[in-house]
């Protein structure tokens, strides 16, 4: 597939979850991780004792493998979108990267969503380590870049705008 580079080595799998992630990267160029508060009800009591968490409480979907397959930063969607919708957004951006697009923080694109632009924001190192755990594993616990895909509300306003009225999208900067 055009755009695949695989210049760096990925870690060896230690369990079936790792094997699934690596197989997806090999086949599709990335693996999408969906982390939702309701995905693991067995942890509900322990998580309740920790108190509110700005990201875990709304959920996150992110790529694993783009630095290896496309020499591009990982991508993150934060918020309560259904998994399928978040996955579609990640795929759309990956398809754009495969066609030669490259995104950096503060970029905006009219090609990701149908009727409104999407914006890309920075992801701070502590968030990359805390919530992008499989991407951190794939990077062998070394530095890697990531971008948050910011989605506008129905009027085209972003979470960085004071009058944004869409679903929560905590910023990862």
C-alpha cells in the first residue's frame, strides 16, 4: 500500500492482545484502540474510588502504529462518539495520509468531515504516556508524537472556542 514505511521495529508480542495490535498494523497500517468507561465494568468500583478523570470519563479512541507504517504522528479522538464513528474519523485521516497529506498541530482540514472542518491539536507528553498506552508500548516507551483530532459543534465552533456547545472534548495539550 502506498505510504507504508515500516522503518522502525515494533516490539514483540507478549500476549494475544499484542498479537492483535501488531496484526492490524501489518494489515491496515494501524490499530484503533477504543477506551471507554463502560468497556470494563469489572473495574467500575476501583475506578470510582479514583474519582473523576477528565479523559477516561468521556472515552478516547486512538491509533497505534502510524509512526511505523506512515511516518506520521498517532491520532486521538477524545469524547463520547460511538466507537464506529470515532473509527471512521481515524480511518478518514489515515486515508488522507496515505494520499500524501501530513498533519501537524494547529492544522485544519475540510477533508475529514462532510460539512465542517476538523482541527488538529497537540498532545502533551504526559497524556501520551497516560492514555495512549498501546502507542507508548509500540514506541517501546520512547518519545513519539500524537495529534488530537478536534471536532466542531454543529455551528463549526471548536472546543477551544468560548461558545462551543458540542460534546465534551477535553484538550490534551
